[in-house]
């Protein structure tokens, strides 16, 4: 069975600085998808970034980028130029690419605090 | 993406009662799911809501406790039955559109059982 591990329950970053959130996963599959979701205090889950396992290039969305290391089964999220609005819980998630599979496996989350 | 609404946004209920949560999407979606998020915890999938047939439940969740309906491609309900304080959680609806692999989440329903 697949598992997703986020080893940092909480992280802090100074406004305008850069922070990296860690995520590791375990799977025997070769094709899958990885995601980072943000859940602010309003509790709406927002998709931040996604990565297809077959792509070697790391995904980037504005200030958010990932470091995808397939062999190491690592999928970290880098937030550049941190803003107060980035404060939230961040969840890493895995989804198999197998046909008919839609179930997400979520990590336990990392609470990010942004200091003014 | 998808515009998803949930009703109610929050509720406080007495033990032994039931609450039905509604999830409405702005356009047709392929898949709909219900998750539970206990305080300070991650998300746990309750079930997949199947259009026109019985929902598919995950291990540890049963239809008698969490009956689910999905009468069409844009609407689903989750009922939390015979509630106890342990059912106090955020309940989230999510959807998959078309043949995509991304899930989009509703704003959640915060349930407190006293």
C-alpha cells in the first residue's frame, strides 16, 4: 500500500524568505501523480501544484516549485518570497495513475507560519 | 477547476441526531467523494458517491452510519447518522472533472456534536 509522510508538523518562515516543505512517499508503482494542497484557516483546500511522475521536469507555479526526486521518492515544495497569505496547512498527496483509480493518499500535513 | 458549495457550512448537533450535508457543483463532474477531517488531522476518504447507485465505502465506514446519495452528476448528500461527539469533524466534498486526475474540494462543513 502507498504511504505519504510529512515529517515536519510545523515550519516558520520570515516574510519574503524562502521555505521548503518536505514530503516522502512509498509506492511500488512507476506511474502516479503527486500534489501539494494548501488549507488556510478558512479550511478550503486549494490545489497548489501537481507533478506527473513520468515528467522529469519539476513543476513550477509562480512562487511555488517542487523538487521531485523519483528514485528517492521525495517531493518537496519550495515557496519563494513568502507572503502572509501563505500561512496555512500544506498537505502532500499521492494518486495512482492506474486506470479507474481516483483515491488520494494524504500526508499528515505541515503547518506553515509566516512571520512579519 | 470547479465551483463547489456545501451546506451547511457549520452546525452544532446533539448526540443521537442526524445531519445531512449537501454538495453542489457548478457543472457535471465525473466523480464525487466525501472526506472526513478530524480536528488537527489529515483527510480520510469516507466513500465515493456513485451516480445512480450505492456509494463505495472505504474500510471503517459503513452505509448505515454515513448514507450517501448522488441523484445526478452535480449533486450529492452525505448523512451523518446517530451522531456522537466522535463524529465532530470537518466533512469535505471533492470532485473530479472529466478524465482529469485532479480533485477539487468544497469549502467543508464543520460539525460539532454535543
